[in-house]
C-alpha cells in the first residue's frame, strides 16, 4: 500500500473514531428534578435527561407536554401534537390507581427523555 493511500485510510479511521466518540448518548445530561419534580405538570417527574437541550428548556417542554395531555383526556390523556416544536411519544405501565410512563420528545438531534408517575 502506498504511503498516500495508507495516510488516507488512517485519516478515515481517525474521523470515524471521532464521530463515534461524539455520539448523542455520550452527550446526554441528567437534569435535577429533586426539588421541582412535582411542579412539572404531573404527580411526579422522576427522571429527566437531555441531549442538546438545556435543563431549563427541557422542564418547559415537560410542563407543556403535560398540559397537552390533560387537555386531551384529563389525567389519563395523551398528547398527539407537537409541544414547543418537539414530537413526543410515551409508553405506560399501569395499575388501577396510577401509571408510570417513559416519554421521549425529539426535534432533530435535540432529545428530552423523562419518566413520570401519574396518580389516577
């Protein structure tokens, strides 16, 4: 292999390694919800992580998401529209008195993930 070709291959390998190390999972930030987890529009927000979004903005999106949910069916409602520019999805596990949910709100590379508990 010629020196120029070897240099090109090494450059590609280094670029690929750099792109892999800057993956979105590595850039995730965990937000503190210990003091305001009950003020975000549901019974409890128990965990909040973000990628390319500030914690302040994430909390605004979470509150807006819960307003949307409640306006579309009350405490057990679902939000099907964009919230603050983010499209949100969630999965739930429930018992007769409450449900626990995992939600993800995304807008391109900006991602907000949170778990919450809702008493019914």
